[in-house]
């Protein structure tokens, strides 16, 4: 039978194995996810409009 070793005293390899076993029982994935959207590209707005002027008329 294995002897009980507190988590703080386990070596790195043992802690990893212990954490992997506990993660298997999680109900949801702890990975942060980004919601899928249709807008994948940013479309730039027009910087300058003609400000209501009609450039076709002479000055």
C-alpha cells in the first residue's frame, strides 16, 4: 500500500500526475474560449467624407 505524502511535499512529477488525475473529473474544460463571430475582418471606416460639399461644382 502506498504511503500518504502531502501535496506540498510531492516532487514535481508526482504533482503533475496527481493534477492530471483530478482534471479528468472536471465537468467543463478550463480552457478559455473565444466566441465564434462572422465578422473576421475589421473593415475600416472612411476617414474623410466630402462634408456635404459637392466637388463637381466650380468655385
